C-alpha cells in the first residue's frame, strides 16, 4: 500500500476484532491511497472489505467500479484486487474486513454502495462508532467480542435488506410508470387495473404513488392532460377534440374539456388555436 499526501501527513490507524469481523478506524488528512500499487495482489481467502465513511468524503476506484462516499455511506471492496482511495481533509473512515459468505446471500458484492439515508444505516454507523468510543480496560473477553460481532453481522444484514427493498420498490415504480404510459387510452385505468396488469398487490401500487406524493387518479389525469396539450400544440390542424378525448381515456369530450380548463386555465379549443391548430 502506498500513500501520497503532504510531506508530513497527520494520520492514525487503530483496530480490534469482533468475532469474524475485523474493525479498523482510520483518520487522515487529504491523501491518495493505492492498494497493491506495483505489487501482486494476494489471495483474500474468502474475505471482503467494507469502506464505511464516518467523516469527510472519499472516492474509491476498483476495476472500473467507482464509489463516492459521504458521511454514513459504505461500499464493498475485494481486497485481492488493486484499488485507489482519494481521501478528503479531516477524514475518518471505518474499515471492516469480513467473510463474504456471511453477507453474500444478502446481496453483498464488490462495488455495491449503501447510502446513509435509511434508519438501518444510521443504527449501523452508530454501533460501529460506539465500538471505538468505549474506554475499555484492555480488550473484552472473547465471548463478549463474539457477541458484539454477531450484533454487527445482524446490523449489516439489516442494512443490506433495507437497501434491497428500496431497489425493489424503485424497480416497481419504473414498471408501474411504464405501464401507465402504455395504457393512458384505457378509460378504466385505475390502481386496481394497474395492480392486475403488473401482477402485484393493489396496496403496493398505492404505496408507489404515495411515495411520489400523489394518487393513481391524479397521476393518470396529469399525464393524460400533458399528452393532450402536446397533441394540441403539435398535432394536425382541425383535429377532433372528441376523438382526442376518447383516445386519451376520458369518458367524453365535456369531461376532457372541464379537466383541461382546470389544469391550463382555458378550453382545449382555445389552447389549440393559440398554437395554430
């Protein structure tokens, strides 16, 4: 490992072991760290590394994978692959070595980043920080260290599970919005029909819209009106408003005109004339 920084860099490194997990606390001024720089990587024998940012900012690069970490973020690294870390001033980072087998089934892979914006990550950060804030009179007994390692293991699994749930929800949102766009002309488009079309519970569909601070009906209405306005601006001259209303899933032309006026402050016919339609 090489460190490039000021001629006299202020840095410290301390660590302990909790069961299967090794914890280290690294404090440093601005520097560039290169692992296996010019050397031959050694086998990790099934272990992995976690870079867990506590203060400052760091950027880890490894085999084309890049992770920028702010306080409370972490990333997984493969210790038998070369990597670089760019470290900010007043930088504090926890480094955790662990057996991949302990976290692999929960989705841990090199390059994966877990962000700090979840309670699970906040609890994990607080626990790891508390390990180094203890005023122990010598190292705890092996039994106690093993118990603390079990707690750390469960907290890491919980953080991975929480992030996986968020990624699943993000995937559902993308599928849901795509389904809505493809079915705006269906006048019966509702949260129930969306759930049926996607093969998911209606409650999940409602939750996705709630996270977007809207409802299914309001979102669908908004998209239909946005598309109607686009058609009126760029569509063929003299197009039938009745046809447009049915094409976009409105029950009739009067319903379409009323909704359009509520959104844009004028009738669709007036709006179209302003754009030469």
